[in-house]
C-alpha cells in the first residue's frame, strides 16, 4: 500500500492524478502547508526537507516529484505510462527535470522569495521576474519540449500530470495559456480525464 503525503493545491496534484490513472491502491495523508504542517516534527520525520509531496512505499519514502512519478509508473507497468526505450526514458527524465528545477523554481520565487534573499528589495525584484520567467518556460515547452498531443508524443505518460501543473502555476500569477495552443490543448485533454477530475476534487479544486 502506498501513502501519498500531500497538501491541497500543491504540486502533489501530479502524483495524485497519476495514482488514479494507474489504478494504484493508495491512501493519502493531508499535510496542509497553509498551517505549516510541513515543518512539524511528525512530517519532518517523514521528509526532512519539509516539502510535499512525499510517497511512502513498501521500500521506504520517496521525495521529489520526478522520482515519485517515475516510481508510480514503473510499479504499475500494465498502465503503460513508463516509456519503453532507454532513450525515451531519458527524455521523460529530462522533461521532468526541467519542470522540477526550472519551472517549479521559477514559480516558487513568487511566494518563497525569502528563500533566496533577505533583502526585501531583492525579494521584490525576484517576484517581478516570476511572470516573465514562467512565460519563457511556457514558450520553451510549447516550441521545443512538447513532442505531440501528450508531453512525449502520441501516448499519455507519467510526465503528463506534471506538465499539467504548468498551467496552474501560470494561472496563480494571472497568466493564461491562450498564447500557448499546445499547452492549452494539453490542459483541456487532461481535464477530460476522470483521474484528473478525481484528483482535483481531492485537492478541493473541482
Ligand atoms: N523539488 C520538490 C519541490 C517540492 C516543493 O517545494 N513543494 C512545495 C509545495 S508545491 C512545498 O512543499 N512547499 C512548502 C514549503 O516550501 O515550505 C519536488 O519536486 O517535489
């Protein structure tokens, strides 16, 4: 049995969607960021980084979205959401690394600027970069990284729920996907999937 530690509206939404897509047997445990529960000793004992999501597995805890998503896909091979060839697997990791280390971090400079600078003026300057940086990321995804209807081409993969977060991160900064037709079409296709709807509901977002 897997346990997904999540906060509503957080990036844990991607793992939540994927768990439903693969038909995993799992339970979820809410760790609300709004109340600071991610810093409580009980959760630090689970994830010393104090971040969500985390996934408890039979072998131990996994943190970091790309690792969690790939693990879920690999554990449920019948769902066919892990690319087949070594090259395609590397491409999936490359996309997830970009989403994790560049797009999510660009978004985090909004609420979490204090993580990178103490000076209020520097924080403000970083916050002012969030929208242009997210637009640059969306352009990169749209023009170069998306390989087709789905993130990796013709087939839905474990990358798609993660890619779905981009539109949400942008919307949080009043940015629309309208100038990015491939991302917009992808977001609409994601919303039509029952697994997405169930996960959105679990996050209070339906
Ligand atoms: N690189 C991590 C980022 C995790 C992360 O920062 N999650 C946010 C929620 S989306 C969080 O836990 N924020 C709470 C905090 O920064 O205290 C991953 O991909 O899992």
